[in-house]
C-alpha cells in the first residue's frame, strides 16, 4: 500500500453496501477529504443507505440496488459488477476500503490494495471470495476466525468507528422528534428482514412473538417499532413506527429505556451506548459470533433464544430503573478501553502499512477467551 506522504494528493474508494457500512466509514471519509484527498463512495441502494449518504453529504455513486428478500443480491450481482468495474477503474484509487467481495474484486480489476474491515464470522463464502485479493483484514478483538497472514485485530468493534465517546455526541432533541415528554420511558424494537445472503437459513421473532412483545411492553412504556421488512401491521398494535430520519437512530438508542432486537448491528450499537439490550435470533447459542459473546461477558447484552426469557428480562428492565443505571456504568468502564476505529482506519490510509499502526496487532485466537460461568443477574450494585 502507498502511504499519504507530505502533500501528495491521493485517491480512496470506500464501499458502503448497507447502512451500517455508511456509519463504519463516514467519519474516516470526512477526515480524509478534509486532509485534501479525493474520495469516492461506492454505494448500494439498500434500505436507508442512500438516505444516510445524503444526510452526511458524502461523495457517492450508486452502483446498483438490492431488496430485503433472499436472493435479491444474487439476481443483481451481474449488474452491480458491470457498474463497479468501470467506475473504480475510472477513479483510479490508491487504496480501496470495504467489507467484502465487492471491494476485494474492485481491487483485483483495478490492481489496487484493498483493506476490509469486518466482524461477522458466519459469512464464510464472502471471506473465501475476498481473501485472495485482500491486502489486509481488520477485525475486532473478539473475532474468532482466522483469515490468514494479513489478518489484524483491534481492541474494539466496527461500531466504535462512530459510537466511540470521541465520535458520538447525541443531538439532545430526539425526544421532541419522537413526540415524547422529557421523562417518558420508551422501548425500541428492531426487527430484521433476514433477506441478506448471510441470513439464509436464519430467523428471528415470529409475527406472533412481535405482537406479544409490543402488547406486553406497551403497559410499561411507549413502544417504537423499526421493522426492516415492513410487513408488521403497526396500526393494529399499541405501538408507533420509528419514522424519524434513520441518521437519528443512535440518538434514540442512547435515550431508550430498553432495546429488543433480532438484528445484529443494532444490538452492538445499543450495548456500546449503555442501553439495556436483548438479542434473540437463531444465531444465538453454540457458535455465536464473537462480538456478542464478548458483549455478554461484559454484561452489556443479553443473548437468548428463549422467547419467554426475552419477555421476562425486558419487564425486569422496565420495572427497575437501577438495572439501566448499572448497565450504563458497566458500559462507561468498558468502552473507555476500546480504540476509536476511525483513528485506526485513517492511520492505515496514512501509513500504507497496517503492521505499523499501533492499535493493530496480528490476529490470534482466543484473545479474551469465552465467557466464564453463568452471567450474574441484571440488577445489583457491582459492575
């Protein structure tokens, strides 16, 4: 990789295939542009990805669209690559950053070094398609799968690129945006569409379970629902749609009394913001992703496949405010020791060599080890 040296003006491509990827790279894009370098964000029109790029005023080009149904990405692949290849070649980047195969293959056809930042062990097909063409993989310290000799780890999560205390500053008016009183407690329910290629064979809450969550929690707090698939009839239930701009999601997660989800990213985000969060889907159990094992070990997430436990744990949080207070204290102590991933990404671009970035080290298995013993109760004075 080539380093940012002196006044040399360089060119970088960032791939944002999902809304989470926009958040992962947006602060690095802003810093690199401010330093006088050229940036092109290659975006997939999926969910609120484009809305976020517009909100943050990032320099993007849409290479294609993708729906939330299984198989949509595969049907659109030929068109995506037909748009990606000439766009990247024409921009002639010095380094490409991304998350998976799109970025890796763009590096192949443009003969450009590629850095992938990722955190999902189950996406084995994507890893296999990316590995031969990737200059460096960067993963969280809890990542449990080795990706080869160019695999580096950082002490943090992908979400610490934008939710590290140095990066995240809540706007302060999310309650008024949601139409809530100053002290009105609210619950945010986030439901996954399970339409991505890595979701094949996986599942979350059923329609009946979603309805029961809303009916149960509505007796204790205002309930907001963010339904990725858009199939839930919220008007027939005692809940409100989460219909503010998606860029305000993290403000809402930070202010919520409770978050319950069958998604992955929102779970990690809530945990890093110190909000009690319960995650339940078919990934939970033996072989779960390292991020969630680590966050549960730190008592910042409750992972369970037992729906009754989801309901009872959620009610415990809503009935006892001290649980949330203890949760935030644990978060403050833990997050203070994590790296700002945006600093790491920019340092990689500046140095041209991940091995010289102080916050990175060669990946090794079992950095923190599995959780020991049975998790302690949610309430209690000890952090």
